[in-house]
């Protein structure tokens, strides 16, 4: 009995009793093992659900731009539970190529196996794996682990680690875009440690302006190198002031659109399609630099080898250039005084080959000419410009038109040149 034997035998014994006793022992043992297995399974399921809930809270916290009070409270509770007396930090893996769901979950599972699961919560949003970890897990160890997991598969990736946070600093946790903002200025296969991250974000953003007309002026003069140097100087300012990638992309789109307006063969639809096509896939600053370098080369080439127009349109373009300062210049005036042809025919032919109405082309030409004059004669007055370019004694209308097309007034350009 002291050995836990429930059934014991006495002599003389009955064989059938022995068999029944053994069956009872085996059955009881099986029941105990099944109960133990069931309890273990339930514990694993509870743990799994708890981890999934933690991962979901972490994902939602970084997924939404505006964090609700309820979500913030959940995040606070999560931090209190996992890191009650420890500091924690975030490590983000940015993978250039989109991975399948199974592949990402495999990577996450491999990381969890290697790390202390109770101190690391891992989730993902698209091609970004986000890890919240205790500072007891060194970031160097994490970086080495990630490299070993991803490099054999030839994935292009970068790793960003934030400085440590305390549970009281939940409001200081950066948004996901802010967390990986520095990657925009870095090549792939970049590892950014928390010191580098902190140094990058210590600089405050500043409002910057770019004189797009200078780029246009250089390109019209076929000075590609000067145009590229001016753009590069502006990019260096963006880097120094830590302008966010979103704002930087807006600057580049503005530059692109303005440059495209100089080429009449590009319609509004063409420009929108180009933004969705040529610019959409660019991810890093170096790619934008290469894009504009190629664009400048193409535009210079178009200036050197212009599109061939019919003889009639060539005469119209030449007449516009010669009469740009004539306040009476119009399609009807040109047809009557220069080409002696039907105005309707000239208008349709011009629109077909140039892609713009005659009046729009003349207005663009006058405003572009005004920019050139300002660059060459920096002390010129606005009323002199208006009178010289065919706007008569209406400098106010000229300034309004100029601002609508260029985004700023001629006076602002003149003052900017004076400061330079």
C-alpha cells in the first residue's frame, strides 16, 4: 500500500482477479496521462491566445495614425504586464521586397525561438516586422540574429533600433513612419543603432524653399550640370534638416510637375500617369537623384533636338518669339498680320502639334520670359516687366497671372534674388 498499489494479491490467488486488477491499473494510468496531456494543451492554447492578443495590440498601436484612448490604455497595460520594472525598445526590420504571409510568420517564429519570448513581442505590418523587447536583450544580438535569418535568402533589408523607453514614456513612442524615417536617406542593408537614431531625430525640421525657376532657367540654357548641382544642394538641406520622406516626396513631385509643364507634348493626364508610374516605385533618396539626373538629360536632349513641326507651326512659333512683347499678339492678329491664313485653321493645327491652345502657349511663353528677364536684370520693376511683355499698364493682372502659374509673385522672386 505504501508504494501506491491499489490492488494486492493474497495466496491462493484467482487468475481472473489478477487480470481485472491489472486492467484497472492500466486504465487509471491512461486517464491520468490523458488529463495531464489535456491540461498541457490548454495551457499552450491560453499562452498562444495571450501572445496573439499582445501582438495585435502592438500592431494596432503602430497601424493607426491616430491612437485612441482605449488603444493607448491597452498599450499601457501591456507594457505594465511585460515590462513592469524594465525599460524596453523597438527594433524594426524593413524588407524591401514584399514577403508572403507564411514567410514572414516563419521569420517571426524563428526570432521568437532564439529570443526570450516572454520579453519580446513581435508583429508585422506589410513588409515591416516590429519587435518590442526588453533592454536585457542586446540590440547587437538581435541584429546578428536577423542577419543570419534573412541574408541567406538574399532579401534586401534594413534594421532600425530606437533608444530605450520607460513605461511612463508611452507618449514619446514614435509612429512607425517616424521610426523608419532615417532609412529614406540610407542605402539598403543598413543597420541603424539607437545612438544613430537618436542623433538623427535630435534635429528639428525646418521649412525649406526651392527656387524651381532656377532649375528651369538652367535647363533652358542647356546647363544640366548647374541644374543638377542646384538640386543636389537642396537635397543636402533636406538631409541636414531631417525632413520626413513624405514631405520630401512632395517636393520632388512639385519639381517634376513644374518641369513637365514646360513641355507641351505632356498633357495633364500624362503628368498624373508619370507620377503614378515613374515616381511611385522610388523608395530611397538615391533613386530620386538618379531619376532627376536622367530626366534633366532627356530634357536637355529635347532642347538640342526639338520635335519636328510643320512649316506653318514653325512660322507661328517664330512669330510668337518675335512678337512676345506685343500686347496685341493673338491668334487673329497673327493670322491677319503675319501668316495671312485662316485663324481657325491655324488654331486647330497649333493645338494638334503643340498640344496647347495658342493663347495658353503665349501666356506660358510670356511668364517664362519674365522669369528669364528677372534672372538677367535683377533690378527690374514689376510694372516694367508687365509693360515689356505685352500686359500694357496692368501690372496687377500680370502679377496675379504669374502667381497662379508659378506659385509666387514676380516681386517675391526679385526680393529673393536681392537676398542672394
